[in-house]
C-alpha cells in the first residue's frame, strides 16, 4: 500500500513541478476546441445537431485525458533512459504494485488535466448538467486508467522515444478520430460505423458525453462495462509486460 | 557461510557472450572486490546477481535465494549503487531518500534520523530540499551512495561507487562502509578501477577479463602470485596492457554523455 502511495505521490509531484508541461499539453485540446467548435458550429446547428460546443466539449475533455494518460504511461521510457527505473525494479516490492502505483499516479495526472480542460470549456459556453457530473468524473478516471495502462504496456517494450511518433500516429490519433469525439456516431457509413463501434474509446467518450449532457448513442451501462473491462485488461497486460522488463 | 554463490553462470546477448561460465563465492561479512577492464562483464554479473538480468546458464544463490525464481526475497537481501545515475532528478534530495526508504519498507521513525545521518555523512544535509537536477555529478554520486546504505541491507553492491569523487569523500564513505561491515556484518561486493582502493579495503579480490574469471584471492596472494608490489601491477600483469573497446548501446552512450556534461558543469 505504501509502495503504491509513494509512486502515486511521485507522479503528482513531477506533474505540478513542470508547469510548462501543464500549459503545453493544454494547447492541443484548446486548438481543437476553438478550431472545430467555432468552425463547425453553424453547420452542426443547421444539420439539426443542436449546440456543437455542447456536443464537442466532452469529446475535447476525453481527448486531453487520453493524450495525457498515454504520455504518462510512456514516461517509463524516460525513467529507463535516466536510470531511475532500475531503482524501482531492484526494490523488494512486487512489480505489480509498482506498475499499479505508477498507473494510478499517471491516471490522476490525466484526470486533473481533464478537469482543467472542463473548466476551460465552461468559459467558452459549455453547460453540462450537474445531476450526473459525478459519474462523468468516474468515466474520466476510468478512461485515464485505460490509457495510462496502455501507455505503460507499450513503453515496457520500447527502449527509447523514437517509437513515440509511431504510437501517436498509428494508435492514439486514429483511436481519437474514430471515436465519435468530434462527430455523432449515429448515421455513419456502415463500415466506418463498425470501426467506430470496435473502438473502446467510443464508449468512454459516449459515457462522458451522456453523463454530462444526455447526448449518448449507447446505454450508459454498456459504456460503463466496456470501459471497465478494457481498463482492467490493459492493466493486466501492462503488468505482465512490466514484469518482464530486464534492465 | 557463502552469502553469494555463483556456479557456472553465463550470459549471452544474441551471439555475444558477455559472461562465460563463471563461478565464485563471497563469504558473509567480507568485502569483495570484483575487478576487470572495461567491458569485462562486471556490470552484467552485478545485474544478474541483483535480479535485473536473467543468466542464460548456471545458478546463483544470494542469501540463500535464487534471483531468477525468488526475485522478491533476493531483493530484500541487498542494496545497490548503480554505475550509471539512477536518481529522480525532478525530486529533491530528501524526497529521493524518502522514496527509497518507503520502497524498502523502512519505518519512518527509523528512516528519519538515518536519512539525516547519511546525508550529513555525504555532506548534503544542507542541500536536502534542492532538486537533484541542480546537483553536480559528484553530489549526485554521494546522494546515491547514501541512498544505497539507507535500509542496512545484508549485501551491498557498489558498481564503481567512487568514480569521480575526491579523495576526501572516498575516504569518508569507505570509512562508513567498513564500519558497517564490522559492526553489522554487512557484506560488500564492489567494482572499481582504483586499484589502491581495492588493495586497501577488500578481503578478497576476483579479476574478470573477457567474461572469464582469471584469478581470485586476497590482494596479498595476487601480488605474490604475480610477483608484483602493488595490486595495480598485479592487475596489469594478469590482464595485459591492451586498451579495451566497449560496445555501447545508444542508451549507454546517452548516459555517458549526460554524465560527462554534468561532470564538466560542477558548481
């Protein structure tokens, strides 16, 4: 328990000490929010979709949680290169606890980042319903767990940051664009809609959006179970891969 | 009692055999120096003893545990100061120490006075709240040594611990370690390129070259065997004068560059 706590604390300290990183990782979601939000809102309204900012904001919050989470997981590569990982790997604690402490710490960081973006969306006119806000936060944290664990799993197999663009362009970006974060899932061409439905991120975004403003395509129970299951599977795979690291 | 017992251990990386069928033992409560030129297989051996690498062949016993099959019990038995930096530079010196104490299950009423004692020993107590990234190379090294001693392990591995430290600090640190060795029966396993250091503190020396152990014994025995006056001469007589080339991965060369840069950036 102490192990998990101290690893969690370390992630938070690192996060709050790098102010530049906090600001830098806000830039991308904000760009998407303004460019898409203002760019498409009139078309979206004319097509009968309603207020686009209301639709888009949960998607942008999901995006910032997801990106920060993947990055927190990938950070293990830095620890490998700067040698700190060895210090944790030779400690007399189970690798599963190390992996869990890191993952929960990284998820907390991603969750906080999501909260900051949520506050910003309020400034540009997003008005979420408050009745299910607690469940929206639960969805955000599960999403964070899912992608931090995924990042950890991938990073366990990589030795340097050279694989990072590959992960961004072939995994993170496609998952994001094919998730319904930016557009409604209903009424997509058939093949495209299958792909979107196979993407676990779709359900996380749907759950966050559904609990924030009632615009959901699937039942919230389905969203919840899909996200819990993929989070658990990613933590499990991540811990197996993390255990096999040789330094 | 043999606290470290290595039997017929080999390690291959692809086609390259870094360690070739080595066997040796370290008695409990002794100070053991593991010497060899660059690239001889010292660090690989330490990594195998400390559960970070799995041997390709052979068996290891550390405090009675096999590092491959019972890594957690083995990890309880030792502390290690690595050859390359292993601090979290975004944390303060004190936070690095505290992190280690919690990870090794040391209780806070034990670790609080001990952290102060150790940080005073390495002359860093007045800098305890500075971020490690602001430290010079030598200061980082001292902090790592203090950290390795924090949980009073049964076996302490030191991989070139005093590289880049001034003689005052080296004497200081060795004095403390020898004291722990006498008082608490701490077994010390260390590598170094300073032969005078090994001559002075080690009870037993093993020399490894090209992945094979070529000679073992007390410093006196090695000097007699080679008919030389100092351990350095004995070492050169046994391993030859040729300069070694070490194959380094990108990771290693990056660390090396980082270390050199820090070394030249002393405050």
